[in-house]
C-alpha cells in the first residue's frame, strides 16, 4: 500500500494560497475546491491527504504526527516551541511581533510593566532579554482593548498593517521579530516519507524564490 | 512459554526481548533503587530531559528524588573504572514531566551503557545493538546517525559566542537552513563555514550517499577525521548486513554539553517521536569526575503503545453464568469443560456491561444454554 502524505493546512486565506503552491508542486486534490464543510480531502492517485485545521493548531498536528507536514506561522512556533523540523520560510503571511501601547505611553522603569498578550512565552522571553520586570495578562483576543481600558500598560501582538492599532489609537513601540509562514515536518515521519517531503520542499522553495 | 508470550503487551514483549538481546552480548543487568539523592540531579540538570524532579525528604532529612534518569546513577556507581570497558544494561522506570499534560509520568526505559576505554569496536557494537533493538520492535525502522565531531570542528573555528553556537546547533536540529544562514550573516561568519553549516542542515539520506557527498566538501581537518570515523563504522555495519536502515543526519544534535562524537536516534514507522536515543557522552563523564569515555542508549517504551496491537475480538472466550442456587460442582464442571479448549473463562453471577465474549454458559436456568 502506498503511503499518503498528510498535510495540515491552516484554515483561511493563507491556507488556500499554500494549497495552490502544493498543487503546483504536483500534489493536486481537486475535491478541496468544492465549497463544503468537509475538513479532510484526499487524492489517492498522487497519495496526498489535506486537512484544514485552526492555524494555531497546525504545529500540534505535525508534532504529534497526525500530519506529516504542515504550514504554521513563526509566531506559533516561537510560542509553543514544538519539536518539529522547520524546513522552509514561505515568505507569506508576513507580519511582525511587536510591542504596542497608547500614544502617550512612556515606560516607567521604576514600576513592573503589565503586558497583555496571546503570546505569553514570546513576551516573557523578550522582556527577560531586556531584563525588564513584567506581569503578564493572558488574553485570547481583542488584545488592543487592554491598554485602552487600563488593563495593561502595553500589548505584545502580531502587527500586519497596523490598521487595527491605529483605529484604536495605539502605536507600535517596537517591532522585535519578523513573522512569516513556515513549512514544518514531523521529525519521525520525515524519515519514512523523506522523498515526498523533499519533493514538496524543493518545489515550494522554487516557487518562493520566483515570487520574491 | 507460547502462552505466556500471548499475555504480554507489545511494550512488555519489547522489554523482555531487548533484555535477552543485551544479555546475549554479555551485558550485565544494572539494578538501581527508585531513589537517588537530589544532589546528583541538581549538579547535572542540563543533562536531564525535563527540569522537574519529584523530591521528598528522607527520614534522615536528606532530600531525595525519584529518578528521572538512569545514566547518571550508572556513572556514579562506576566511579573507579580500571582498564577495559564495563558493559551494563538496565530496565527501569523513570519519572519525567510529560510535555502535554505538564504532569509527572512514569516511563519504562530499557537501555545500555558502556563505560571505560571506548574504542572503535565498542562504538560499532553499541550501534549494532541499537539497530538490532529497533529491529526487534518493528522491521520498519530508521536509525539516524551523526558525528558531533563534524559540527563542533566547524563551529569551534567560528569566532562566535557560546550562546550563538548553541543557537546554531538548535537550528541544525530543526533543519532550519534559512535560520542558519540568517544568523551566520548577523554574526559575520565567513561565507565558507556558513555554507557548510547550511549544507549539513539539509544533507540527509542513505549513509553511503551522504558520506560520499561529505567527502567532496571542503571541511576543516578535524571534521574530516570525524567523517572518516563515521564512515569506518558504517562500513563495518554494512559488511555485517545492518546498514540498510541507517541514515546520516546532522540534525541529530542531542545536547552537545554532554554528548560528543557519535550520536544517534532511532525511529519506528507509526510512532511520531524518537523511540531510541543515545551517543557518546565523554563530556558528561568528565563533568562527573571520570577520565574515561562512555557510550550508551535508551529505548523509550512508553511510545510503543502507539504501535497497533492485534485487535482481539473478544475479551474472554466463555462466560459461565451462575446463580446462588447453582450447585458448586456444576459450576466447576462447566469451567473445566470450557477450559479443555485451553481458552479463557470468566465465572460470574452477573455479566459485566460491554463485555465481549464468544459463548455464554448459563447455569442459572438449571440447564446449559
């Protein structure tokens, strides 16, 4: 029996773009384009199976081997540090990890800084490298609200265009990490499907380079 | 004997089969107590896979720990090695924090350690035993081998800080070629070394192919020797007919604070993490005050539970159902009759919920069903 290559794609626009790249790489799966609520699609002829998962879950599927490869944002990789191979920077979904605050924010180093964020580990690591004493408030969304309501002094979040910040009268204080989508692979499954994975990687790499 | 084998789970089977294998090669079993003084682990925290250790205070006030690791205890017990090599194997439970639940877990570990004057033969033997261990678990396996000597020869020649060196190694472990090239640019690493490191990050595959490719590279002298050492060992394993599933992969980095030289990781199809991990750990020996060398590996049996077991259709073959009024002799006769076919019998007065059985002998109605 031929082995399937299991690919976890992030639901949404980025995932659709990534699928197009996989299709070009010789792993098409026409049924994926049908407009329905199915989450899993396979093409037995070329031996590929795609599934749509929540973008922040891709790394988990890959780390635990349910998917052989997947596409995940660098933010997720930095936050959860999954034990996976990071094979390629797809240079898509580019944004920055940044500190933002109210326009009149000034860091008072006499006080503990309160930071609201979805990315607890990233924020901790960043401020530890600065030697800054902080308190973290973990939020799951609408992070921008925190400084406005006085819940926190600043936020650590991904910033793409900065439009949301602007509309809420917040400003970027510092961008400290470039974020983009990465091709990741499960370390064990890589050994058993290395030919297929290498094929995907080299074709995606070519496509990234021509787009660049 | 056959019957006993039937009773075992796949991981239990592996334990006994591996123990037999190591015994056949003259390794003696090392049995240790469940506890060690906490001191031992604090001093060597970096060697441990997880930071947390279960501790408790002994009756004499000493802080003790439930062992998270076996290797350290074996080194401690072998403080004064004379000439030759001491070969031991172990089969112990260790206590570690699992990444998912962040709670302590008991993990069954089987492994072996060689300590003393490690020579090329010993390294080859340990690698051979690693291959044979994997083979006994599943025929669909891969052993990835690397020689840290190659990587350290390159990184030592770079003029970078220890933290950058560590960063490069962890990027190598991720096969993150772009990350390496980025950090090399940032640290002004010369172009040739940067290219070499990038190349090592994605070189992967059948041992001979990779080694031949390595030989064409412009490696520093020390790295060349390390490649040569790797080549000699794999050549010998090939001669013995065991090289088919061996790949060379420099993403096997383990912890370079302790490991040096040959390191390896074993994988089995269907299990998403490495099931076998080991290497030469002379640096750990030095740190613990020994001048000798060492090599060893451990097999993590908890992951084997993921291997598919043959599904049994029935929990029990025959169920004998009796009531308080059934005569004792009738129950026993029914049991013996069912046992004649050498099958499992469950004797109950109420059939448990969701029990799957092949036949029911109902004695409650005064007759056989």
